[in-house]
């Protein structure tokens, strides 16, 4: 079984730094919450992990399908609870493709494969909250 390990170091006030594979990630709070705004908030990094994970899958699958994309973005919308501990109560992934004459069925298959089979981050999140997705296709 593979394991991952990280170390997060407190830099002062509400600032924490983590080295991940040689890349420094800094998290902090907004100024109005007592931070210095030197980095993103932790919960939003959860969203980045999910969109990045599924995006990598979809790009690889689409490449194997020989689909020529002009653009590809992934957005995520998250509902959050009002009470503490404030947490996401649902997530929605929006895959946005741009190109000429894109094959909708193949793009749907690529997204579904990532969503249902390959993206480990989404698989973990689906154990905790409802997660859905939609596909948007724009002509170039």
C-alpha cells in the first residue's frame, strides 16, 4: 500500500506552509478573520484537489480519444453549512469544453469515467457529501 506524508509548518499568526513535491503551499485566513491573507483558505484547497484530479483524468482520456480541444476548464460549486464546523454539504463539478464539432457522447464518457472510476479525490468526497457533475460544451 502506498502512503503519502506531508509536514505543515506554522509560520506565525494564522500562516502555515507546506512543501509538497518541492512546491510550497501557504494557507492563511482573510484579514477580516484575523489573518494576513498570504494564501488561500484550507477548504477551497479541497475544491482545487478535486478539480485538478478529475481534470488530469479527463485530459488524458480525451487525448486517447483523439479529441481536439480548444479549451477545457473545470469549475466547482460547493454548498457550505452555516453552523460550525462549517463544511461543504454538496459539491458540483462543471466540466466546460470548447472546440469545433466536439463529440458530446465521448466527452460525457470521459467525464463519467473520471467521476465514477478514476478520480480518487472525488471518490473520497462522495463518501461524505453528495457530488454531482454537468458538462458544458462551447463552440470555438
